[in-house]
């Protein structure tokens, strides 16, 4: 009787302590697509923060205030399950901001408007360390390129005409997902903590098929 009891305990332990990724392979749900949104990325906070800082200093010296508006970061991703613990795919994201310059402290007249956008495309890899039917925990790394665009419109005081300028350049893009969680089976919600070109705090929804 005692020997049978030990055998049952051993079988139970072997079943429950095998690698969690091997327990649920999701063999019928290889594809994953989703959309995400968040307040700002680490890269965006550095770029827009630097622009806003120097513009604020210039505005305080000339007594011409500025106003910075951030429109958030939005993304789209696709991943394919190649093993129970690894997904590969790609991400694309967009992040925009606007900087408005005023001629007086009462902000009655706009002298110029600067608009900025960061568009990124990155091949992506995810590594799952908890793989359950309804919950997944993962980390990830992405590398690719980004397109940074800036455009300014200056308004002339006398005739109200506008002068427009634009600049653009390509940048190396990267992102590290320190922590990510998916909750759901065929349809899921997600939350991530990122450093790079994805929003530092990211929420999203998606589907597997």
C-alpha cells in the first residue's frame, strides 16, 4: 500500500513539474495578430523631452511660451509560434507630437507649429516562460529601423502667410520587452513593460488562429 502511494506521488510530481511550455503547445493556434496603445515610448520621451526642454528654455528667455502635446504610441504586431516557447514576427508603430509657439504669455497668437512623428518597423522575437491555455508570460527583443519626420509651419505677422519646412531621417530601432502577459485563448488582452520604440507601458488586444 505504501509503495503504491509513493508511485502515485511520483507520477503527480513528474506531471506537474515538467516544463510548463511543454504542457500546452497551442498546436492549433500558430498565428497571433494584435493592436497596442500606450502613452509614450522610452525613445519618444528622450526625443520629445529634449525638444521640449530646449524650446522651453528659449521661450522663457524670449518670454514666448510653448505648449507640447503628445498623442501616444500605437502599434500593430504579428507573431508565429515556431516552438512552444518561441514566437517570431514583426511590429510596426507610430508615435506623434506637436509643439506650439505663442507670441505672448497670454497665448493669443500662434507664431509657429512644429509636428513630429516616429514610425518604426522591427522584426520581433518572443520567449515564453509560462504557457497556459488562458495565460502566457513572456519577454521579447525587437530590432529594425525607424523613420523620424519633423515639419514646421511659421506664420508671418503682417500678411498671415505661412512658411513650411520639413526634415526626415532614418534611425536604428530596437525594443526590449522586459515583461509581457497575454490573457485569453483565441481572443486576448495584453499588457507589456518595454524599453525602446514601444510604449513603456503598453495595453492591447488581439486574436490567435
